[in-house]
C-alpha cells in the first residue's frame, strides 16, 4: 500500500539549528538526544519505511533568532531524492510582514512548494489574527494549501513558562475562523489537537475545506471517539503524517495496524485522501 507522509521534517543539521532554544527542551520531552542526522541517514529511514514524504520547512526566526530551515533547503532535498521526497511544505514567519509575503510568492512561483506549514505555538501567533490576513490573502491568491498545527506541542513542554510559548495559539477555533474567512483555501490541520480533539472534530466536519492529519502522536493513544470517527464520519478527512523524527516509523505503522481498520480505510488514510485533496 502506498504511504504518503504529509508531515516529515528533514532531521538534518539545518533543521536542528532552526529550533534554537527549543532543542534542549525537545530532547527532554522525547527522552532522547535531539541530534542531527545526515541526509543519507534520513533518506535511508524513508526507504526502510517505504514512505513518500512531504518535507516541512521551518521558520520562527523573529521569535528566537535562529536561522530558518529554508524553503530553498527542503526543495533542494526534493530535487536530490525525488523517489522519497515527493513534495515540500514551505514556511514563512508571519511576523516578518511584507518579507513573509514576498517569500511566499517566491516559494510558490520559483521553488514550487506544495503550500505552507504554520506552527502557531512556537511562532507565537494565532492564524485568525487579523494582522496576518494580508499573508493569508496572498496564499489564497497563489492557490496553494496550508497546514496548521493544532493542539499542544513538545516544543518547550516541561520548561519554565514553556519557553514563552502559549498552547492556546493552536486552538482549533482559530482554524475554524480561517476556514470561514477563506473558503477557497484548503487547510490541513496537523496533529490530533489534544486537549481539543472534539473541537477539532467539529471543525473538520463543519468546514468542507478543512482536513486533518494525525502526526506526532502514537496511534494507540488516539482517544476512543477519534478511533471510531476515523472509520466513520471522518474517514474522508483523515490523512497520514509522522512528524519525523519524533516517532519511529516501525512503531507508528505497527500501532496503526493494531487499531484494526479494514484495508480500504487504511488506504484512505495512508494515501487516498491526500491524493484526492492535494493531488499528490
């Protein structure tokens, strides 16, 4: 069965560097060193797992001063390893204003990114902040999708003050507002959205332009209602992502299989919905 991983980070040194002060906190959160791998090591993991990935760029430079894991970098990996890296999510830091808008245009027209990923908690914004609407208007005009993290994160978890990050920035209601204001924009909510899983379910069901990928969470810990909804009312909304390198692929796929879904349900999750919605 084809497996499209919609949410994979490079795991290399440029990606580690882009997280700045959050690196130590992430190592503590995941209980292992948060260290870079070579490009070859990362691609070997994708090969072994049999996944085709959409790599995610990362930019929170205005918040922590760290250099971005740039759009140029992730698209260069797509060019070098096309058999595994089938596309890329670009990243722009919304706080950069006109610079972010210019970079969004360049990333689509010159680099050919699939769309853009946003991490509201680490970036310290809500996607429904009216000050960011010029950026959303630009992305909407470009005709590309966005992926927006919902729910809590390991970034800063357990650290004093969460290193300044606020989990309410990633509340699903912000996605609901964005979807209502930009009905032609395809929005992929990323991660299960805990502690607001029910709220995220409501948004996905209510807004036809909102879909949902469940990366960064061990499948066996999905809430019971979500497990039922994946085979039922959310079947054509749910997509697969890993949040690589957060969890090993072997564990992720084993636990998906242990949920007991029929092959046709897993086919929708692992590739069918992404193929249909994002034309991958």
